[in-house]
């Protein structure tokens, strides 16, 4: 049974729709990788689920249910009880995610005080335990440090420790490895997977990096122009992409056998001018006359869907991205 159900979600800023009917489920212990170009709606979806949209942004339609409870329409004080305890967020920049005026241990302990009604002394002990759990060296002394006294990788571990402190049902990780070097990226992804398996947390991993997505995701959702244009099992989406945009993202990956990178032609669409046609049509090598009408997600298998009239043809051509799964 899904712990998080998102149905026909729309987010608007005034008259402009930024999310245009986003639907997906998250099951306990499952990771949904969310990928797409900048500005496609990935992070906006995470903020909508967290109830953290900034005015004038608002959920204008659709449903977000956590274990059957409708979150759309909750008052801010009701959402504050859910954030941190049932849904947690890991941001891409750990330095700006942490309070520079608070010691590391107190920032983690605060979650225990607010959501589990522990005393500060007990909460600080639990904070030291969490620092050790996420691999921060010398947890007791590290708990007394301020964020600027720690490296980028250590700060990200602190953010993850804070997120997992109260054992949330859902974790939204928004570009959690962007500010880190390749070695630290791999370490952070392993840590996320380890904690997820221990706590059976459902994870929504947002990233530009398809390699990172592939390494820990069971399912992948590809966003374009505020919509999911392909969703399905990770292996199937990577090896048999059924949406030309997904195929273009995979073709743009570095490949030693290629002389140059294959860029996606054209520019992402302007949300103020979107019509009824497929938003990817001006950039799509598979475009046909029928693409003036945007299809919904077409069912291709048990759990694989694509928003393309030529989905089966695109899928039949396969992909060279199987190495991502090794």
C-alpha cells in the first residue's frame, strides 16, 4: 500500500500553471528517482508535498495523501506537526540548510524535542547517536561544532541525520549530492540507501544526475514542462525509454565511445505560452502531425507509462544506458 499518493497535482503562480497534473505513488522502502532539466517542476513537486510553497505559489488542484490523510488544505500549524516527523526534506546545499548560529548537536536535538517531546539532555544524547549512525567522525565532539567548522560532506551527513532523526515515513531528497565531489556523492547515496533500508522510508530522490538516480531508485519519473512524461521501473526506463525526451537525456550522458556530447536541441518551453500540443514537440525528432494534441500517459506494461504517441516505436529502439544499472 502506498504511503504517499499524489493525484492530478497542479501548482499555480497566479494564472501560470507550473505543475500540470502530476500523479505518482510511493510505497514504504521504495525510492522514486525524479529527473529532468532545470525548471521542469521536480523541486516544485517536493515543495508542494512538504507544504512549503512560497506565495503566490499555491496548490490549485489535485490531492496529496500521506497514509490516507489529505494534506492539501491543511493549516500551517497542522503541517508543522507533519514536517520532520512524518515527511522530511534534505536540501541540495547543506550549508544553507543549517542554522549557522546553532551547534550541530542542538540542531538535530531540536527535532527530538519538537516531535518526540524529549528533554534537551536526552535529545542531545540521541543527536550524538545519530551523528555516529551517519558516519560523522568523533560524534560527541562534532555535536559541539558549528556548521562552518565542518566539511561539505560532513554537513550533508548532518542534514541527513536531522531528516532521519524521527524516522519519517517519507523523505524528499532534493539534489542531495550536487555540491559534493564524486567520491562524496557515492558515499552520501550509500548512506541514504542504508538508512532507507533500515527504516523502510519511502524516498523521492530529485536529481539532474541520471547515474545517481539509477544507483538507488526502483522507479523513475521523468519530468518535462511541469508534467511526468514517463514513469516506470528504473531498469525499463533506462534500457527501453518510451519517451523521446527520456531518450535524449540518456543520449546526452558522457560516453567514451563518442567524439562529443549529444546536446538536446532547442530550449525548454516557456510556461506562459504552453498550448494543447506536446510541450516537447519543437525539440523532438519523432514529432508527427498528431503531436499537436498532447497525449496522456499511455500504458505500455504493468507499471510503465509514457506521454508519447510513438511510445512503442521509441521503446523498441532501446537505450545504451544499461551500464548505469551495473
